[in-house]
C-alpha cells in the first residue's frame, strides 16, 4: 500500500474511532441524565472532545442541544460546573467510598480510592458554578 493510501486509511480509522467514542459517551451521558449515580457532564465533555476531532458538526449539535448545550457551553467558556451537578457528584463519590469502605477489608485499596475521590471532589468543588 502506498504511503498516501496508508495515511488516508489511518485517518479514516481515527475518525471512526473518535465518532464511536463520542457516541458511546453520549449514550452514557443520556443514562446519567436519568440515573442518579452516573454523571452526565463528564461524559458530555468526552463526547464533545471526540466529536470535535472526528465529526465537528456533531460537536456543534451537542453545543446547541436544548438540555445539554448550556452545561457544555458553561464549561467551554468559563470552566463552570452547575451547582446541582457539583452536589450530586460529591454525594455520589462519598456514597461510593462509604460503600467500598463497608464492603472491603483491604485498607490500602480504600485509602487509595479515598485519596483519588478526595482529589476529584476538590477539583469539582473549586470550579466556578454555572
């Protein structure tokens, strides 16, 4: 296969991979919109990132979406997370850690997860509110 043909093929595969990741992330975000323990915003941001690389028109459609668009635009423009999303995220992290601590006898695992979730919660809480 010649070099230009190989490059076109690799580019096409990359586009399909970005689109597939974006579609998967949108599906998880949609599930997160109705399931209280699954986040919505992070999956939308992953979808936006993937679509921006593999299908820019789809990224624009996410930005224009009546329900998800405002959250995405707030993040892109100001790095802002809605207050309700912050509360739900921190609550879900605390509940997950509590469940892990109650069911695991491995102190090291609980400690590592606690450190990671504390860092994640600190990041979420310190973002500006939408």
